[in-house]
C-alpha cells in the first residue's frame, strides 16, 4: 500500500528514480534535438522544412500513440511496457545517429516517437500508484522538476556535442540512462499491475495518427506547395475528418483509449486546456530560440544551449519546493501566476537587436520565463492527476502528455506561418509575441477554471 506521509520507503525511492530516468530519456530527446537542427540541415540538407519534420515526426507518433501506451500499460503491465519502450528507444536512437539521409532520419524519428510514447505514461503512473497525499504531490514535484530540467538542459547538452563532437552523437546520449533504468527495473522486485478486461483501441489509434499526420503535413508543407495545392488541402481535410472520427470513436467505443468521461472532472478538463496553450508556447519558444540564436544571432551550438542554463538552475533549486507548496496551498495560484510570468519573459525577448548582446537582450527574458516555468509545471501535473481516481491514473497521465505533445506538434508545424516563412529577426519577434499570447491564455484559463482541493 502506498504511503500517505512524506516519509518514503526504499521501494518508493527506487520507483521514483525509475520514473524520472525513463521520462528523462523521452523529455531530453524532445529538446536536445533543437540545438542540433542547424547542423543536421547543413549536413543532410532540407532547410527549415527538414528541421520542422525532424521535430514533428517524433511528436506525431508520440502524441498519437501515447494514449495507446496508457491502454497497453493497463493490459500488459506498466513495468513490461516500460522495458519495451526503453529498448525501442535505444535501438532507434542508434539508427538516427547513423542516418545517411534526411528521409531516413525522419522515419527513424517517427519510430522513436513510438518508443517514447511507451515511457512517460507508464513512469508517471508508477508514481501515482505508489504515493498518496502530500507524498504524491512532492514526488510529482521532483518528477516534473527532473523531467523539465531535461527539457531545458537538452539544448546545452546538445550544443556541447554538436560543437565538440558531432550532431550524430547527440542521439547516443540516451543510451547510458536507458541501460541504468533497465538495471534498476531488474533490481526492483515489484509486482506488475494489470487491469482485468482492459483492451487496446486500435481503430482509435489509427484515426488519431492519421488525423495528426495529415494536419501536420499540410501545415508544414503549405509553405512550399501553397494552400491551393490539392495535396495540401486534401491532407488537411483527411486529417481533420480522421480526428473528428477519432473523437466519435472514443465517445462510443467499449474500451476507449481516451475516455471522454475523464473530462467531466473540472480540474482535469481545465488543466488539459491550459496544458495545450502552455506547452504549445513552450515548444514554439524552444524551437525558435534554439534555431535563431545560431542562424540569426550567429552563436555556436554550445552558446545557444547555454542561453537556457539559468532556467535549468531555477528548476533544480525550486521544483521540489514548489511541488510541496502546491500540495499544501493548491495549484490555482501557481498555474495562474506562472504562465503570466512566462508571457512577460517571452515579451522581453523583443529586446533582441541586430547588434546582439545576450546579457542585456536575452538573459532578462530567460530568467523571468524560467521562474514562471518553475512554479507552473508541478502544480499543473498535480492538479490534473489529482482530479482523477487512482485506477485511471495511467490513462489520465497519457491524455495529459498527449495534449502537451500534440500542442507542441501543432505549434512547431506552424513555425513558418507564424514567422512569415523564415526565422529572421522579424520572424523571431512574431514568434515571441505568439508565445506570450499563448502563455497568457494558459494563465487566464487556470485562474477561471482551476479549483483548489478542499485540503489545500
């Protein structure tokens, strides 16, 4: 039985370590690639379109199949699904590092997204199944802090590899933590949990994947082919109809992979809506800043990665504390103030000028943005998962992660539209303003819709 106090047992500490490492792999890979995009484009060719596809091929399969992974965890067991995901992630990482063409790399990134989809829901469900009350809030705080550090530290790690070694070795970074996690899973003599009668919704998975893939293809390729092209409006139409079919399927399926009944819970519904705006803005900001600092401001990959280091330090220092405070005071205040601070941080990037200076033009925005992020992520996760019964924790975490990844997927697919076709200084400004608008919307949604638990 999970502990209800803040004292953790050996097994709980081991479970938390495994959950952090498994999720760390997926989150790190989602951002470490951003700083390598200019080097990939120089080596393999393809320009901005290839850069968008390198990111979005991963996010399409990840966002679509992360829901299936939640169902698979219920059918096969969280620990088994976690092992399969780790092994698949290692194999595809090696293949990406050896990619001879951009097309091969993009296909492998899509397959890597399949493996990544198995990691996050299973790992977070391990936490919610083994911790209760204040201990759960604090554990989620540690988990979100560690995984968000992976998201923010990714550009720095990737930059060092790109400048000192090769962009190809960026994708081998995952191998050591994967091996360590597999060993810890062997050490953890923990019974696997399966839900009796659970099934996988294959038709739902197909409709969701086609829906996302068709829509994203149209958004990315429209800058090259134009909206008047039958390929573009045809794929967009197929995508939208497929996604509508997915929602209908989930409404009537006997065992849906995204039970729409979850959204009857106010904090779950509101938290996921806020997630869509906040994580869409996060993905847009991370992509644009990493690419512009290299291609526009002329920084090296390592320097571009170092630009986000202050945010990483804030996350390391404060995430656990914020998680504990959110457990006592409730998430509403944090989920309101945090995104608004990030909106201010994004607007501070408008200080960037052609005569570039990091200390006066970028650092102020990074600090404000990083502090806002620190006080947002843990309360957001706690509010969403705390609104759902423990028996549905796996699918609830999968839905929330799918929402965040799909939001990032759409935001990056629209980079060319937002930036006006190229990431010059004017395009950078436009992206900063859109990021601020999305963040502010996330804060307002949280203020109006989130309710604190009675114990807070």
